[in-house]
C-alpha cells in the first residue's frame, strides 16, 4: 500500500518494475498531498478522501492498468512531455503532464497515425501503412480540424525525429515544439496504446500507437512531471495491463 502523492506511487511502481514484481500483487493508494500532486490518482479513480481510499484498499477490486516503460528502465504512469525548451528544472512550475489528464478526457478521439493538414502542409512526412499485431495501429478514426495558434509562452522548437510503431511522424528537417505522450484513462485504459500529440509550427498531429521513438542531438523531457535528460534517443513502450490498482467496487445500475 502506498500512502502519498502521485510521485510516491510512481516511485513504488519503478521499484517493483526493476525487481520484476510489478504484477505480483495489486497496489493500493491512499492519496496524501496537495491537489496538484494527486492529479493522476484522481484520473485513475482513487477516492480523494483518505477514509474512502483506505476502504478501497481493504475491500476494493484490482483493475489492470498500462504503464509506459522506456528503454532506459524508467516508468511513467501518467505521461511524457518533450518540449523545445527541454525539461523544466526541479522547483520550476509543475510539469505539463498533470493537466494532460483533464485535456485527454475532454479531447476528441485521436486519429490513428493519420496526419492532419494545415495551410502550410502536413504535420508529418511518413506515409501510413498498417502495422501487424494487436496494437490497433491499423484502425482509423474521424479526423478533427487542424488546430493552429500561437505557441505557448516560453515555448521553443527542437529538431527531433519521431516514430510511432515504426512510422515517421516528424523528422529533423522540420522543427517540433511539443511531443506529448499520455496513457488513456477511463474506459480506454488497459488497451495497450498511448495517445500521441506532435505539435509543430502551423500543424498538429494526433496518433495512437504501442511504442514511440524520439531521437535528436540532445533533448530533455518530463516523465510524470519529473525532468529527465538530456538524452540523444529514447523509446517508450506501453506494457498493457502490467500492474493492478485497488479501486472501489462499482455496481452497474439497472
């Protein structure tokens, strides 16, 4: 059982993963901390009140959830954010991943590896091709309108090569402002896919995939709001249903 914030839960999952005991037993969480430190707990369905959360640990049911695992052995239960300005230093403003949960819940269903066009061209140069396996990369969905606008304050661009399930989303010849990766919450959790947003000047690309690889001269990123790097390359893979979280029992209403 974990008593603490999202960061405490992330550290426990990290330790269990390194000890190869991640799926041995479900994890219980009693959230303690400021509201902004418990965004992931709320999104995962953990009761905010300590008494209710403790009751869920004792009498709840385990729900299998996904986890982002990188090729350096790190884990992320919420998401990863790469921006042109690099990762924020400790003590700076909170990482953007905490607000991603709310944004993801309100966003439209992401288009699967389908570039969106703007007046300046496509958001990626790779041509889409079906991928094998059960990663759902062959499924397509409705394409929303391309989103354009001024960059966020302090936002810069970086030269990055981004591939999702082996398909090119961005290359170094075109600057990228933000690469944002989140694990779906709610009904979509446990499907073994991540939601990807690549934002470039004048274009936005949304995709779903089981893995994403990013390479560049050197870039920092935030994993669950914690700064990491700089690194020259990193690959994240979704481990589907690899850990269990004790949540309150829900009863379907007739």
